C-alpha cells in the first residue's frame, strides 16, 4: 500500500471527511484491521482565506509547495490538495515535488465521463466558479460546465466561508443551495459538481434526486485506487 500525502486544513472540517473516507475505503477493500497509510500537513485556513481575498496567489503557491515538499520528505508517495480552490496553484506544486499530484479536477472529470454526462453544473467558491483553473481542466475532457448566476454565486461562496468552513450546517442554506441546483438542472445540467470540499457536508444525495459529483468523495476514491494499485 502506498502512503497518501494530504495538504489539509482548507478547512479542517473537510479534512476530517477525507481522513474518514480514506480509512473506511481502504478497510472496505482489504478488510481486517487495514487502514490508510497517510501523512497530513494542515495549514491555518485564516491565512489561506486572507491571501485568497488579497489575490496573493504567489504566496499561496509557495505555502502549498512547502506543504507538498514536507509530505514528500515524510514518505508520502503522492500528494492531494484537499481543496478545490487551491488547485489554482496545482501546477506549481506538481513541478516542485517528485511524487505525483492527484488532481481533483481530473478525478472529477473521470467520474463524470463514466456517467456519460456531457453538461453539468458547478458549485464552489467564487474563485472556482468564476476562474478557469478547475473549469478548464474539466472542460478538457469534453464536458460543458454551467455555473450559477452572479447573485447565486455570492450566496454559495458566502455559505462556504462563513458557515461550512466552521462546521455550521444551516437548513436555510441547504434550501438555498437546492434551489440553485434545481435552476442549474432547469438550464440543462445532467448533474452537479459539488466543487468545494465542504459542500458535501451540507448537500448529500439524500437531499435531491439530482446526480451529485462530490469532489471530496471522488478525490479520496482516486487516491485509494492509486494507493492500492487498482
């Protein structure tokens, strides 16, 4: 079994989910008392969110590079950035280490392609929804992406940073998200990407009949496959 390196803390709420998914997934496949071999490097999300607001992506890239190099030195065989937004600097991270970076966009596109879908909605932070670093990665697989309207994007973004990153789960926010999901479907989306690793804390398959692509679940699943050579 290979060792999975995780850059977490963005926020720690979703890092907990990653850890659970990885250990449960390994155990389901191997049984007994087998669990995931992993190394976790956790950052302070307050620093990350401030630099994001300031647009200081160079410093953010260096922080992610430092984290990835630390994981490599600690024995990790691969690295996962446990956040969609921070994949804006994924190329810099990948170039700075000798171990592979498991890209959340590639894993998500693979899951969508397996479903045979060609047009899906995307929820995430404003950076993820409005910029191209993740969208272009998915679109390169022949998938068309739909994003919410401007005011809806503000709502999605605000809930992530003021509620979900703190573990606050609000029924009111769930209703708002479901309305936005339904509007994306009305515009032609065959499914919806939960393109922030915290959104799965708020919206689950039990909440809607719409096919959801939870990037946290997908990313962790891909790492398990690579760790076990599947």
